[in-house]
């Protein structure tokens, strides 16, 4: 037909009526060819198993797992390990995979890798994105071989997961052991440094400032008391020396003149003893102390008015046989006062030495405190690091024990590898369907090509498409009259193409 005008349903029906056999023949032959090809292609059987991922049986709050890597990453790592040459070569040799194809071992390994398929199952119930399990499938030309190899691959995954988790837990524990030993050694060194520092700067450490200040205040009070006592003793010594000189000057006088100074001397001794007792218990502002000191002052002033005091000889503490009893008594008191003064001076020097020690502690306390702060900071850091490692070490030990008891995360085979009943490839229905589609497409393509090249005029629309002129008459086709062959040729004029017949008229314009 002419291919330059729009086709209608009548045109398509006429084409199908004329050339339907060209579509039917490929549509019948190609499905038959596809069905026959299925007997020539080597069949492929697929065995599949389901492996579920079981979480650890002990809650994470009690025992934290040491393996925090995502399961998808660990599954990909295990897949690469299992698909390695060292793991696949024994399986290929045991089941003689691709042994009849005259392939090298590298090609057989590559073909085996392509036949193994790992398909993770993503969780749809829980919106966690976790992997509740995965499928393992293997494709082979024999059903039993596919089942056995699928079982071997599955067992490799299960054992690899168990050994990988155990090895990871044990490796973590061993690493923490080494780190804990180093941390303990560092902590011991810091502890020794801190102990030595505390021993060296005892009394100057932080927190001892207030006790040092209180002790310094107490020592200053003791020093003041010792100074006052020493002054009283020296005053008493001076007075005793003057009394001794007076007594020695009176030895040459009459006994009656000696009675009055001796009585005053005895009274003075009593008042001094009373003053010592009161000052030991009360302060200087106490009324009894003030009263006794006033009496002593008055008595000394009275004794000073006694004649011949200015011409007293120099007293001597050395006793002689001719000395009287009062003189010897005064000399004994002077020796006692000398000893007391010496003792008080010694005590005063000791107190002053202690005051200097505490003053040095207080003055050097800021510098010692800075050094102590740096040292304790290092010690606290080492202690905290050691405590953290010890806690992690205990957790790692529990996790390792959990993995050894197979109570951690495990792979459990839910469905054993199945024995395929029919090959997964080739599918005869698919080959037949593909042959049918290909046959129809080929037939339609041939018909379209034939129609495109056919230039026969079969209807008034074909004439109108070329001449743009109405048809004057149509001669119907009769079976009794045999068609007269005509030789058609096309001529082109100014008005378009013109169909002319040579030697014979057109007998069948519609036919």
C-alpha cells in the first residue's frame, strides 16, 4: 500500500487479512526454537538458606558488647574473607566445581564467587535499620552440589562470626591488660613522687596554712611569756644581789640592827613567791596580781631607804665559811636564779627557732602549693585513667566470657539449604514467551517493511492521495473475469502524479 497517507482501522484489517501469515509463522517458529534451546542450555539450580541474627542473651545494661561495629560492615568483611582464595579452593576441589569446563583455578574461583549471593534482610517492623538476618544462595549445574556447597558457605559464615567475635573480644581484653599494666606503673610512679614530695615539704603542704598560723600565734604567746618571765628573773636576781651586798655590809653591825632588814627580806620573799603563783594562773591585769606587785614595789622602796645601801660592797655568789646563814641563803637563791635564767633563755631560743620554722613554712607555702597542685593534677589524671581502664577491663572480661559461652550475638540457621526441584535457569516458560514476543515483533517488522515497499493502488483513498481528484467510477471485481495484467507506470505532471496504463485499460481499480 502507499505509505504516505494516514491509515485507518480498515487499512490495518486489510493488511492483517493479506499478510497475517507473515506474522503467524515467526510467532509459531520462534517459541518452538526457544523451547528447543532450553534443552541445549546447561541447567542452573539455586539452593538457598536463611540465617537469622540473634542478639546476645544478657542485656546490654549488664554486659556491654566489645564489638560495636555495624552488622552490615561485619557481614561485608566476613563475605570478603569467605570469598577469598584460601577459603574457596578447598570447596572447589572437594565438590569439583567447574571441573569439566577445562578452566584454570583462578577462573573457577571467579565463577564460584559469581555463583554465591548474599542478600541482607532489612527490618521492616522495627524502624532501627538493623539486619535481622540474611539469605545465602549458591548456583550450580547440579541440585545436590548446589545444596551441599550452600551448606558449606553457611557453616563458614556461622563459624567465622563466632571466631571473629571471640578473637575480637580476646584481643580487646589483651590490649586492655597491657594498657592497664602501663597505667598502673605510671600511677605507682606518680604515687611515689607524691609521697616523696609530701615527706620533703611536710608542714608546707596545702591545707596546713591555718594550723601553721595558729601554731605561730601560740609560739609568739609563749615567747612573750618567756620574755616576761626572764625579765622578772633578771629583776629578781638584781634585787637578790643588792640584798646580798646589804647583808654582807651588815655583818659587821650589831645584831639589833640586823633584825629589821632580815624581816623585810623575809616579807619580800613571801611576796615574790605569791606573785609567781598568781602569774602562773592569772594574767597581769588580775587584781590580786596588781596588788601583790604594788606591795613588792612599796617594800623595795622602803628597803632602799635603809642606810649604807649606797656603800654596799659588790656581792659575791661564792660562799665562805665565815658567812652567816642569811648570806648563804641569799647566795643559794642567786645560784638558783642563774639556773632559772639560763633555762628560760634556752626555752626562749627554742621558741624563737620554732617561730622561724613556722614563718618559713608560711612564707614558702604558695610556691609549694603550686608544685603540689601540678603533682596532684598528674596523679589524679593517672588515677582516673587507671580507674577507667580497670572498669573497661572488667567489662571486656565479662564480654569475652560471654562470647566463649556463646551467649553473645550469633548467627542461627533458620532454614537449612534446600534441594532445588527445578532449575532456576533456563525457565522454559520464559524462553517460550520470549520466542513468542520475538516472533510477533519479527512478523510485524516484516509486514511493515513489505507494506512500505508495496505501491499498489487498492482504494479510492489511494487515488485521492496521489491525484487529489474525485473518482468517476469504480469497476467491481468479478471472479469470472480473469484480471488483465497491466503494466503501470507513474508519470508526474504539474498537478502531481498521474497513473497511466500502457496498452490495456484498468480492469480492477478496487482490487
